[in-house]
C-alpha cells in the first residue's frame, strides 16, 4: 500500500478505516477466548528480564488483591529492592528463599541439593493450598537443569495443580518437558548488554 | 566430560572444583566492569513481558528508594493492578498516561498524534530533571513505528540524557536507530501462548 503523495486528510481517513477493521477482527477473536484457568507460565532464555517480568506480574497480582507465594530456588544478591517493595503488601505475600547463593558461591553440591529439596517442599505446599492464587518458582529451571530435583517428581505437581492456580517458573534452559505442559512460554533474548562495554551492574536497576 | 559411573563423592568433588573455577573466572570479569552510568534499556519483541519487566524494574528501583517517572504512550485496560501497587509508593512515582487507548480504539489519527506529542513533552521533562532516577517510556516504540513522533527529535533526547539517568523504552518493533544507541536490549520472544487454545486473558495476571 503506497502512502506517499497522500494528503494528511487522506492518511487520516485510511487510518480510521484500517483501525475500524482491526477492532472488528480483534473483537471476533476475543469472542472465541472463553476459557478461564490458572496459567503455567515459563520465562526462559539467556536475556535479562526473566525474574524481573515475574516480579512485574507479582505486583500486578498484588495490586489486584491476590495473594502471592514466592519460592526463590537460588538466592542472589539482587533482591534487596524487591524485598522492600514486597514488604509494602504485608501478608499478601509469602516468600521462601531457600537457596544459599549461586552454585559457584556454595561450591557444595550436597548442600545445594538439600536446599533445592527443602524449597520444593515449600513450593508444593503453596501450589496445593487454597490461599495463594499465584506462585512464583524463581530459578526452578536452574535446579532442574543441574538435576538437583527430579523432573519426574516436579512435572506432575505442576500439571495437576488446582485449576485456577497460576504458576510462573523462571530461569534459563527450561527443560523441554516443562515447555510442553506450559500455557505461556516467553524466551528473553539478549540483543545487547552493557557488560560488553565495561559497564557494571547498576544498583537499583539491575539489582 | 563423562559423569556416568562416578560415585556421588566423585560428582561432589568434581562439582566443587568446577564451581571454584567458575567463581574465579567471574571475579576476574567483574573486576573489569567499573563504569557507572545511567542505562538506556529497550524491551522489544513479539512476546509478553516487555512492559511487565519494566514494571518489575520500577518496583526494584522504588524498593531501593529511587524516584521513578512513567509515561504511558498507549493507555491499555490492563494497568489497574499496577496503578494500585504503584500508589503504595506515594510521591516516589510520577505517572503520566497520555494515550487514549489503542489506535484501533480511537480510530482517530490526529488525536493519536496530539496525544503522542503531549506525552513526549512530559517524557522530556522527566528525562531532563534532577529528581527522577528512572524514567519508563511505555510503548514509545509503537508511537515511533507509526511515526506519530519524529525519530530525529526523540533520539538526541535519549542519547544526551543526564549521565546517571536510567531510561526504559518498551514496545514491539523497536527502531534500529534506537537499538543502536541503547545499552541493553532484550527481545521477548513468544514461544507458546494460551490464546491458541481458547484461553482468555486472565485478570490479575495478564491485566
């Protein structure tokens, strides 16, 4: 479709027509979407934003009055800001930080495995209860990748969760079997990163 | 590297050694990252999580005591939860919602252009001031794509922002010239979406 040489009025008219059709098409599609269910969401990929987007959903859910459970399978140093922000919502949020740091910090495989198993017990309770509408399993993918938890134990719990329970799983290298049972999978791809030009992680923004 | 046939003790020892080396390598890399600067971040791609990850960064920044300015270039119906959550932080947050809905809702190109220009004036003020450390320009990419704002006017303002000012730009179809001047670009790729199986957007989670 050529737009060069058209007057502003012609562009406006064409725009109005195109947008009217778009709205109609959208309404038709939306009318077919009627199923309500708890979603299993996976944020994976090598880019930034996997846990950050999960925290964004958490704050949206909290703002909507929902109760949220969070299990952090790997404790990083960058949760200070989130913790302070989550504390504003009092007992609307339940947080379990079970990991003891990144695996290269602990350098202790048996301790990592024990921490992962303890975290998974907390996760199972949050998934099963009638109280929390959203459960975030932050960095579960890493724990599954290192085989600290058995995929055969984790998958049925996620697949057979209560019908309206929303679950978000984050971490790079999501297992194929998890992607298979998920409702929504987003891959965060890193296009450009400031590390490459010697810029360090910026407090308040990246941690 | 073969791990089959190794005892648990051998696996543990190998793990400890590997993680020790990883920690050393990491420390060496981190030592070279010394630059502190405000980051220009772009969240683009067709997947979900672009605005949500920006809101995640907003809450992290708020939790760290920073002041945050938000300009929404396209007003959607899904900000109720975020608004309630942001209100918890009182005057730490400045929000300007200038768009009047998606372009297929207004169907009025001239009104969209006027709204985009008004929003950009607010954005320029937030970028220039000494008060807000983080500015989110939500869906600016859409407005640039439709050419409601002139790229030649927007780019210099972003490129020449105050040195410690962090800016996040969201929206699909980020212009190449914007990616060129950005510090951090993440592309959210949609791998799987519940819409395909007739599931509607779930309140509290997706809006």
